[in-house]
């Protein structure tokens, strides 16, 4: 089973162009060239670790497969590679 630390995942999403907004969850919205996109995900404030299910759900929300999402939050995938993937799949 795959898990990731939620604070590390959130931090790495911010490095890839997401901005966080805290309410009862931490929402992450992707901004491209200063403009808000419809691509977003969130992490429940109480979650210290993201389990396999949550990672899969977050991957769907940011328009990636689970393996690609893990590359995004573990940092092998750069912001430019992520944006290219979104553009090639007509999500941007």
C-alpha cells in the first residue's frame, strides 16, 4: 500500500504552481500564468498521511494517473512537464 506524508505532498504541490487556501480542508488550486484554473484538490486538515485511496482520488482531481501523481508530489515531474501533460490531454 502506498502512502505519502500530507504536509510534504501539499508543499510539493505548491512548488508545482498550486496555491493553498485553508478552510476546514487545505485546498490546492492550480494557477497558470497568474490565472486560476479549474484544476484543484484538497487535503483534510486531520490527515497526516495520504493512503492509497486518497492518493488515487487526488490524482483524478489533478487530471493525472496515480503513478504520474506520485511523480508530481515526489518531484521527479517538473511543473513544465505537468503543464505539458495537462495540455496534451486537453485539460488546459
